């Protein structure tokens, strides 16, 4: 492990946790911690197709149904318009949005930031106080943790990475998003995904997972699997703000990052096929 990566893991609070057995080029070879932490080759062999003696042509877990996304493209005029917008129009629409009551309490909307042609898309839940003040997602303490997490797998904010939230406005007192708010804001995120066309989505936190996969399944039950959002493979992990309150789960988040890195490397080695 490089000195830089060791420093980053120390800053993430993971320094004493990791005992790397063998370093791969990605730096993400981790100890096995049960059946859900198998390498990608083993996952292919354990897929339903392989168990029947058929040749598997994909790394994705066939036990997970492909999501049709949540919600489906809005049939009303507003939703249909959003799903046809280009970047400038979408940004202007989010900045002036008053589709729910959050527009009355926000300082400003938080659209998203990063490479608009990124291979990696990170989706969080909603802006916090610092994000609301500065207009950029993940700029507080959780944002610093996220930047360290990205750096630990050789990624950097704005470089082949785009970061967005399900909600573009801060809920008062950082309360959980409400179903109506998610429904009103989801078309903005859906259009962002269509414009970016990422190769991989990292869904961080329960509400991001629910919005993208239309499921009530727990994060714990979805970790290490590869459901898809409209054909795009999606890796489920914990929200950085949650990790700041639950330090022991940082180890699990590191596993998820390494898993996501291996998935991306596998797709590239297979010629970019999804």
C-alpha cells in the first residue's frame, strides 16, 4: 500500500482496520468477510446461469431484477418537459424550482457538480446546511470524508466523477426526505443521469437507493450485489454522513468502494459492455 493511500485510510478512520493480503493495481484487494464479499469471478460462477452449466456473459448478479427506476418518467407536462431538457435549461429549472415547499426554506438549490460526461455517478440524498449555503453537494464534514474515500480508489471530485443528490433543496433541520418531495425532484435526477450516461452509479444512503431502485430493501441486503438503474450497474453503500455517526461501518463502505472499482475495471476489460 502506498504512503498516500495509508494516509487517506488513516484520515477516514480506517488505518487500524485494514490488513491487505495482496495488492492489486487498484489497491482494493480486501480480506474475505463472508459470501457476499466474493470476487467477481466467483460471483459469475454462482449466478443462476452458471449453476445450470450455461456460460455467463456478464458480471452482474442475475438474482437482482433490473429496475425500471422510481418513479417512472412523469406523465404530466412538467415531468415530460424536464426529461427533454439540455444542461442549461435543466440547471435553470432546478434553480427556480418551486414544485414543493422546500423552495420556501432553502437558501439556494444544489444542482450537482462534476464531469458532465463522467463514468462514475455518485448519488446522495439531500443537501445539508453547508451545501445549502454554498450550492454544492458534499462540502461539509461528510464531503471531506467522501473526497478521502474517492482518493483512496484513485478518484477525484470533478475528474471523471459527477456528484448529485436525489433532492436539490435542503429539508428543514436536515429531516428525512418526504415521498412527495422525492417524487417532485426525481425527474431532475433522472434527466441528469440520461445526460451524463455514466458507466456506474454509486447510490449512497437509504433514500438514494429507494429512489433509484424503487425498493424498500435495506442497504445491508443490497451491498455486494449489482442491480441496475435503466441498464446502468448500481453499487449500494452507506451515506458518508451516516458513516460519521457509525464508525464501524466505514470498513463496509471501503469494501463497497473496492467492489465498485473492480466492477468498473471488469467492464473496461470486457470492452465497456454493460
